[in-house]
C-alpha cells in the first residue's frame, strides 16, 4: 500500500517452493516468468507446445494481464483458486481445458451479484479477443457494476 491507501501488486518471479504445489513460481525459464496458476490459457498453450509459435515468439498482451488480474480478483472474492491442480502440470492442463469455461465466481460465492459475475466471465474468457482490452476498462466495469449492485463479500480464509 502507498501513503494514499492504493494497493500495488507485483510478481517478481522469485523461485521458492511452498507446501502448496500450486504456489511454485517459475523463474528458471527466461521467456516465461510468473506464477503458473495466473497464466492465461493462450500463454499455457504456448508453454506446453500446443500451438505453432514458440513461447519466445508470442508477445505478452494486455489480454493476458486482464486474465491474470481477473484471476487474482476471483481468488480474493471466492477464496479458492479457479484451477486447484494437485501438481503444476495438472494446473496448466486445467487452464487450457475449454470445458471449464466460462469461469464463474458465483458458483463458489453466491453473494456475488449476477452482473458482477458477468464482469469476471469477460475478464477470464478463454478467448483473449473476448476479454476487456486492458486493465483500466476492467476496473471501470468492476467499479460501475459495484455502484449498481453493491454487495458484501463473505470471505472465508483459504
């Protein structure tokens, strides 16, 4: 938090192993740095070699950032992660499984209004072209939705 109370989120790509295997942060591969469970489906497809392009040839886009931010928000409001794989590869395979989409936090937290659930579904769309164009537009949609349908999140610590 800064002096004005604004929260900043950063992932520095440090490698550390925790008891929870989903928390392993990937830093050994120079072109792919981050936490597996927040990678977008398109990034995971490239990581696993499920596309023609090599991972280092795929530029990061705002769509991937929107997905990762949406996933953080999903987890904050619901408690568990959307893809609770027992291993890293299980998590990656869940992320690329189209059957699991659209992601709906309302399935885990009934207190989330339907229109806010739609904001999440758009932010976490499988197809990057169907996501918000950038984090600012996602924030505006989130803020507008909350001004119309305020709610109290009933969060349970994980």
